[in-house]
C-alpha cells in the first residue's frame, strides 16, 4: 500500500471506496462526513470534504489503483492543538495491518506539525477499532455512554499521562 495525498485523478477510486464503506454499513460507526461523490471530488482536489481549503491532513492508501485505506487528522482548521484522528480500511482489505500502517504515518505527520498528542473518539461496541487503538497504545477513557475518548502521546510513544521514559535514565 502506498500512502499519499489524494490527487484529482484519484476521484473515481475514492468514490468507489466511499461506496464500499457505505455498503458495508461502517458509516454508522465512522461518520466524519458523508461518503458521497461530492466529498470524493473535494478531497481529490486537496480540499476538505465540504470543499473549503484546509490545513487538516487527509491521506489515502492505494493498492493496484484502488483506494484501500483512508486516514485523516483534523482540528488545525479550527485552531485545536490536539488533532483528531480518523481511519477506515476498505472492507475487502481488513486484517492485513493496513490501519496500523496508516495510523503510524498519521502520527509521523502530526509530529512534524508539532502536535504532542493525537485524540479520537470511538464507539464502545466497535470491537475492531477499540482493539486497534489499544494495540497501538492509545489510552481510552470515558467520553459518554456510547463512546470512548482515546489519546496517544506522540512525544515518547507512551500513554499521554504515563510517566515519560528518559534516555538518561537508561544510561
Ligand atoms: C477499525 C479498522 C480501521 C481496522 O482496520 P484493519 O486494517 O483491519 O486493522 P489492522 O489489520 O491494521 O489491525 C491492527 C489491529 O487492530 C485490531 N483489530 C483489527 N480488527 C479487529 C477485529 N475484527 N477484532 C478485534 N481487533 C481487531 C487488532 O489488535 C489488530 O492487530 P492484530 O492483527 O495483531 O491482532 C477497520 O475495521 C475499519 O475500517 N472499520 C470501519 C471504520 C471504523 O470503524 N473506523 C474507526 C472509527 S473510530
């Protein structure tokens, strides 16, 4: 999988990916924006899904010309210090580590922007996503009845509120 910014020629592949997400029913547990051809067109032109110019980060993973993974970091447009991460993998390409690859790339991009923490919200009954975030080291805390809030420290690769490891301690 090659992860990169979307380009205008990717519009049909992104629209097909969105159609697959909706058909798979995932838009119920993952709904950062509608998944219609309109959002595919805007994203393929380097804009945010609503069509505005954006500082937020949208990336797609491509394999053999098809969009197979979608990742985003949002919040900079609204002035937040902690970007929110979103991720979806094409239903036919799950269980191969693609979400992990995309998230590690998003973490690197957030670090380069100077973020210290990435956050997200996840439905408690979204077993795959909860398992994924726990495996990667996200700390999950109560958000509301339906959702957990997840936070990941970018500074040491450790939990945001855990004691930080210092290289001097190891010396
Ligand atoms: C959640 C999602 C992104 C995972 O994508 P994926 O590419 O299948 O995930 P990966 O293959 O990278 O899995 C990494 C880890 O996630 C966890 N995981 C993935 N699928 C899982 C499942 N069905 N049940 C439990 N844990 C699961 C495991 O810990 C896995 O590690 P392992 O393979 O060593 O056991 C994918 O299921 C998806 O797109 N779901 C719909 C959209 C969504 O819900 N997004 C999250 C919104 S908060």
